């Protein structure tokens, strides 16, 4: 997405904050419209914030979850989406395990399709809300020019659709983005996305304006198990051990103390507390994690209004 379009959507997000503060005018925006959530992977934040956003704009929302849909009987995602379009809905929000799923569906239906996360590929509204939150924390909401800001994305970048969308948005707006992790989680090939890559968090930490921590997506690695606790034995092929990962990459209270004044801690969620991020930091003064969630509603309301009402 070019810089002009990104800035336009983020400006609409800023304006949407005002509209949502006056419920009467917000409710008429999408009154009579129906938004369908098609979620074939689990979600807390994305599905509920799309739902809250659509409802606050006056739309009705229907949910189709993978586990209860006829996809379990062999129906394709495209047939599913075409059937939902035939019911007269105004837009579909799609989360799927397959990279490219939302784009494929969009090529076969005529209503707007919003990508709520496709495999390891992209999570566009998450990228928007992360970028908006960074601009807000650094007082750049007037221009959304992020030049001069240094942001690290730490952890399982390889499996992260959140990272890919955040890298695209933040670098387009001028920020320097550095992916950090062991080579298996942050491979050098990520540099092709316009970011830098390093395995040394401790050296760059005091220079950063923002750190976005990512959980290790154990469910996407064959044979991997989420150890659930830092003390569990190694049980997966993506890192040698959780203990070793934490030693170099976890954002502990001691590491957070080395961040510069005003630097913020972000996380798209879900957090695996005690693995990539410690509770004192997640709930501490640098954390803008719940601000990301709040901004997620506003971003999604702005995008829904843009696509459905124009
Ligand atoms: N950030 C994010 O996509 O969270 P959910 O998986 O809970 O939607």
C-alpha cells in the first residue's frame, strides 16, 4: 500500500475516534448493513474488535467459525464465501490458515473482503493498528511521518503475519524496523522486506523507540509443543530450549530498564507470559499493549466504513 493510502486510512482512523465518541451519529453510518465474520482460525482480539467496530457503526454482525461450518464437510472456502455473499451481506472478514486465502476469495466475490490474517502472510488491520499506536505514542498523529523512529520486532518473525504487515506499514511511513531473533526465527531473508535483521537484542535495545514482542507460534511448526512455562523441557524444533530463547530475547524487567526514556513495549497478542514477555513489563508503564487493542476497534471501524460506506 503506498504511503498516501496508508496516511489516508490512518487519518480516517484518527477521525473515527471522534465519530465513535458520539454514538448517535456513528450508529447511522452502517445501519442496515450486515458484516459476516468467517474465521477458520481461533481469534480473540481481531474477531471481537471487528464485531465491536461494526456494531458501533450500526451494522449487524454474523459469525461463521471454522469448527461449525460446512467446510468440515468438504466445502471450499470460495464456495462458502459465495454462499454468504448470496445471502446479501455487505462485507466479509476472513481469517484462514492458508496464505492468500482472503485475496483468493476477493477474486471470486463482488463484496468487500477484509483480511483478518492469512497464514504467515499478512494481517493488514493489525499492521495499521500497530502503526497507529506507534504514531500515537511518539506524538506523530498529525502527519503519521515515522522518520527517525527505530522499532524492533523480536521473536518468531518468520511465522508472523503481524510482523510482515507492520514492517510494510512502518517502513513505508519512514521508520527503521529491525527484526531480532535467532536465525531460525528471524532469518536474513527478511531483509528483502525492507527491514534490518540481527540476532543481538541487547546491543540495540537502548537505541530503540519501540519494541514489539512476538510469541513463538508453536502451533505452526510440525512436531512443536507450546511448553507453557519457562521451566518446561525443550519440546520443539524451532528453538533449542525456552530457557535459551529467554536468555537472549525475552523482554524481562531487567532488559526493559535498559530501554530509553519514552520507548514503548508493544505486543499483538496473545502473549505467552513468562516466555517472550514478562508480566511486569506487559503490565508496566512502557506497555501500550491494551492501547493497541483499543486502537484496533477504531482502525477496523475506519476500514469498514471506508469499504462499505465509501
Ligand atoms: N493480534 C491478533 O490477531 O489476535 P487474535 O488472534 O486474538 O485475533
